[in-house]
C-alpha cells in the first residue's frame, strides 16, 4: 500500500493522537529501517528505546516463530514455563526479590503506585497516601501515571487526575526534605529522566531519597522504563549508584518490541499483595516472556553492556567536540546510549530533527529543545560518526542561515554537569 493511501485511511479511521512523519516503513534489520519508497534510514531512536537488540535479530525472530507456533496466551489462571524463569533472571540481575508482569510502561507504573499504597494500608497507616513525584517527570498516560507526570499538558485536559501527588524539584535535596513527611507512601523518581530531557538523578539526591524513605517506611519507586535494561551501560541505571530501590519498573526493551512491562520489588513490598488484589489478562504471557528471556540471554552472551558503555562514551566524546564548536548547543548529556543534546531554541531543534530525517537518520526531540538519541544497543562507532557528522553539518548550515547565534568567545558557560556514567556515580 502506498504512503498516501495509508495516510488517507488513518486520517479517516484513527483517533488523531499522533502527528506522524510522512514515512511508511515496511521492514528493518539491525539499526536500519526500510521505507516503502525504497529508502533506508539509520535508526537512532529504536522505536523510542524499545528495539535494543536492533530489528529482526535472528535469535529473537526464531524465538517468536517457535513460541508463537506453540502457545501465545492461556491467561494467568494457569502455569506456563516462562514468567517464573523471567522473574528469576530479573531478580538475580537486579538484587530485588520478586516480579510482576504487565503489558506496558504505564501499566507497570500504575502497579508500582498501587503497591506503595498497599504497603502503607497493610501497616494500618491510613494517612500515608501521598506521592512525591519529580518536576520534569514522565511516567505514562493512565490516571496514576499521569498524576505523577509533571508536564501539565499531559494532565490538564483530563483533570481531575489522581489526587495526592506533590512535585519536588528534581535533584534538589532541600526541596525533597521540605516536602517529605509522614503522609508520604512513595517517592517517585526516574533514575535518568527521559522525556524530561535526559537528566540523571544526582548521587546526593538518590541517597537522600533512599534515606528519607527508609527511615519512615515509605517506598522508593524508581521508574527505569526508559533508562533500565542496559540503556545506560549497566543492566539497571540504579546500579550506577549505591542505592537499592524498593520498587523498580521496566518495559520498553524488555521483550524486543512485544508489549511487556515489569515491576520488581523487595520481599517486604511483595508481602502486601495477595491473590485478587492486582492482575492483568495479557501480562506475563508465554510469548512475551519467552522473548524477554531470549533478550536477556543475548545481552549477556554478546556482552552488550560493554558495547553500550564503549559506544556511548565514543558518542559523548564526539558530541563534546560539537558542543565546543556550536553556539546553539547548550548542553550535551548522556549515560551509555541514552543521550541528549540541548539546543538553545525549540524551533531550531525542530528544524534539526527534520533535517536529520531528510538525511535518513531518525532521532527525536523531547522537552522542546532537546535532541534525544536512544539508538539500538548494537549501533557501531561508524554509525555514531555518521550521526555526529550529519548533525555537525546541519548545525553549521542552520548557523550560517541565521538560525543560531555565534558562540560567545569568552567565559565558561553555565552548564549542567555532564551526565556521563562518571557523574551518575
Ligand atoms: C520513564 C517512562 N515511564 C513510563 C513510560 C510509559 O511507558 P508506555 O508508553 O509503555 O506506557 C515511559 C514512556 O516513554 C517512560 O519513558
């Protein structure tokens, strides 16, 4: 089917929730997406952080083929062999104790919020219902997730959202301390904020959140839906810190593009849940769980974390050189292959993203001014060089066409700390 025909059908029949780019993809391999018109694109977004092992990975394809021929779904009323094995693997990798499987990031996060309330009510602490969430956070689109998501445009049209959420300035220990009291059941943090513009939590902030929650019996909930499962060069982003959460949520790369989310919890949190309190029809099905097991297998066997660390560090080095030369770059932040380049103007960021797409490179723009890069973990240094060279050329051409001011010659600029793995320590 042609792009124009697809566009016409969607315009007539789909809810208009997405402004799609005018590209119709038909198939993909590794980090390359192929469009219906024969053109090919280098993907530095991986379906918004999902296709970590790249597209059409032979072992993933084989697992999908074999498992789908055997058993796709049977409901959570019965046993299948995979959810227990997947939980065991995630528990061993994370140091937490138990898992629950959902179908998406937002559903995992909803479950995490419910657990925090259940733990408090299980202890008879009826007043303890408040969540402290972070400014610039994003946790999803369902009601609890929306309520803990900072950006007003996601919440306002659907008000009133879930009550009992207060926002804290991200990485501001004093603000956290000032707002923390004995009504708090959970502190909600993305270990590295994604939609908010690629901002890692500071070491001091996570430590303070851990100490406050541990002292009061509230939970520390880490949302690693975007930054978890190898994206930062460690299996879990919190492993860059000397902090262990009570709850961590996962999703995007877990099942290589099949919908699967997970909540990992400590034994103490798990004790608050009994049969019938929480559940889902599709979550933890045999197909998605078999694929997720294979994803984790391949990541370990192919030493993917090491590759993410090295390729991410190379990417950051090259972007650092660009930063020194382009006035329009305000900051370069990144941990592993979760990278943001903040520009000084939203229109410029939009134009750069479009120009990259015209050059057949897929990136994303978030928080208005931040170019976001979430490539498949399997990208090569050569891929990175192509992306940086193209970005360099586009920024230069924008500057010469008057879209960006010249870089001030003197004085170090005010910058956020470079968020390499070393600053996330
Ligand atoms: C940190 C974080 N939490 C939650 C979500 C929601 O996940 P989903 O879109 O799978 O519901 C996202 C999605 O971008 C995310 O980045």
